[in-house]
C-alpha cells in the first residue's frame, strides 16, 4: 500500500498536476481568507480514524478541497500580508522532485549534487551581498529564524570559544547582544534557547524613521561593559518585518569595529532581495562588512517555504559551532575538500532545500528577479499614492513595498479602529492585510506587496476595500 500500482500512480500524478495547475490558475478568484471555524475542520477530519484505509484519489481530493477551503491564500494576488509569496512554478516542481528522490543532506557523500547545488547558491548570493564568494561559507536553513539562531550561535562561538564545551556557566560575565526594537523576535527565542536568556537581548533606541541610532548603540555597549556585561554581537535589520525599516548598516559596522570587533549580523530575510536590483542596492550599503547575513528565499525570491540561508565571511566558524563526532556517519567524503552539511548546521537529516531556489533562479535568471522585484517596488509606490489620495496618512518611511498607514480622521490612530478596518477587509474576502504596532509611532494598518503576481488592479481593489471598511468602521 505504500507504493501504489503503476496505473494508479499514473492517474494520481495526473490528478495532482491538475490540482496544482488549477490552484495556480484560479486562486485569484477565491476569497483571500477563509472563515475560521475550527469545529467544521475537526468534523471533516473525524472520519479519518485510520482503521479503514481510504482510496488514494479520495484522500487526495480531501487534501486539495481542504486546502482550498481552509487557508489564507497567500499565493492570492490580493494577499498584502506578511512576506509569504506566491511560489514560483519551478520551485513547486523542485519540491515535488525533492520529495520523490529524497536526497539525504546530512553527509556530503550521500547527496553530492544536492550539497554542491546549495554551496553554489551560497557563493552566488554571497557575491551579490558583497562578500568574497571564494571565502564565504553558509548553510541553508528552515527559514530566517533558524538562520538568525545560527548567527547567534556562531557569534557566541567566536567570542567565547569555551562555551561549546563548558557552557555559559564557564563565563564570568553575561554575554549581551544589541538589536533595534524593530528587529525580528526570533532573536529573543534564539537567546532563550542558547541559554543566554531574553534579557541578554538589549534594545537600542531608534530615530523618527525607526532606524537604529549608532551613537546610542555605542553608548549602550559602553554602559553595559562598565556594568560588567560582555557585549559580543550587533544585529542590523535590512527590511524590518513590520515597517520595512533599513538600519544604517555601514554606521553600525563602524561601531561594531570600534567596540572591539563585535559580530555584526545583518538580518536581510526579506529586504536582502534588494541586492538584485541596481537602484535598490544602496539600501545594503555596509552589508559587505557584516560577519553574517540572514536571507530567506521563501520571501522575496518567491520559492515555496521554507528556504532560509545563513551566510558568513568567517571560514571555519560553522564547523567550530556545529561539528560533533558521530561514528555512524559515512566518511566517504572525508578526504575531499567538501563539507558535510550536518557539520555546518543545526539540522541533521534534512531535505534538499536549495533545489527550489536553484531551479527558480536558473529559469528566471538574475534579470527575471530584478524585473519582478522592481515591479513590486513600483506597486508599493502606487499603493502609497492611492492611499494618500484617499485621505490615509503614511507612517513609515522605506523604499521597500511595505506600507504602514493610519486614517486622517479623529479616531484614525486608535488601535481598535484600525483593527476593525483590517478585520472588515479580511472578512470581505477581497484582500488580506494586517495591523502592526510601530514603536512610538503606534498602531497602523500594514500592507505589503510580496507577490510577483500582484497587479495594479489588485492594489486599486485593496484601496477600494479599505475605503468601504473605513466607512463601516467609524
Ligand atoms: C520573516 C523574517 C524572519 C523569520 O524568518 P522565517 O523564515 O519566518 O523563520 C526573520 N527576520 C526578518 C527580518 C523577517 O522578515
């Protein structure tokens, strides 16, 4: 029963391909978000008691129907949400192939093509970020959170080499790292899991555009040192999750250097794609001086989840952070100038993450991505213009297509009002957007162009839906 007969397989693949094609072609006609009814979902699942096997086509139909009905359709051109893309066609094909061939990316010698494809991509992207591709090292991760956790672990390894063996308890002073209040929350999780504790994550003040203030960073580092703490890492964000803020990386790199060579990590999970567009590349100024970078291909490179990357210009640091000896691991590659993926990452057995990036990039080329990202940036500008015309007030300042705004009316900045507006748009099924709290700027509506299939009409439809929601919410 685990391998179906040839005839059934043929029919299954045909139906599967049809379901995938229909979703890609018709998702734009669906409601963007479903109504949330967990009881209905549980009722639908109840008959699956696994006592009575279900015929394969029936099982497939259940999954296809359920996915159509019960998910926020992030591939929908009117999904203006978090950084979840419509997956690139070649990425979908890649993930199906990977499931079928099931390469094992723990040991290099088990999957040499897969391991080399991933390293080829790491070098190619490292070059785009201004690193020397010949010296850069990196690993694919489940996503940005794991990449950020990897960054924290490598920074700890470099600053406190004894921790790997003897643990944090071996240290005389508490290690601390610096982030902006707009940084991704995965650093809090990473600090907790690494045994540093969340209080080790120090927030640096930001300016009126929510960018980290380099002078405040320097002051905080000195104060903490005087208080007996051990600063070891600074995190700059290029394209923050809420508001697309780009920290002044070059200035932060200078502070990190002056303060004794702290590890500078650039979290460019989404915004890093700006490196592919010449006129946006200045946003990444200073990134080439970073010790490490997080980049998520499952965001602006539009590949299916999850496809994160950690890239560093410190050769050997991954090995020192992650290698442990395991007698059962194959050693066929030991004499070759290659790295076993398991010795460079948190994961052990893992899937071939890089193929969906490789095939998408091979077919679109840098030029295809450049054009797609440029178009999305232009749509972000269109959205800003249309919102202004309709009396909304923009409250974030970024060239990236994430737009935060409030209403100009008396109640226009109240969280309750903004949440009512967002909820009404979502409930209409016509579009999806969210709210975010931007530090001292306060709550705002947040709409992000993150989908290569979004068109000008979709932006206009969002603005129209917002207008109706606002009228109903006052
Ligand atoms: C999305 C995001 C992350 C987390 O990445 P995942 O892929 O969701 O794990 C980290 N940092 C930033 C800036 C992000 O936008």
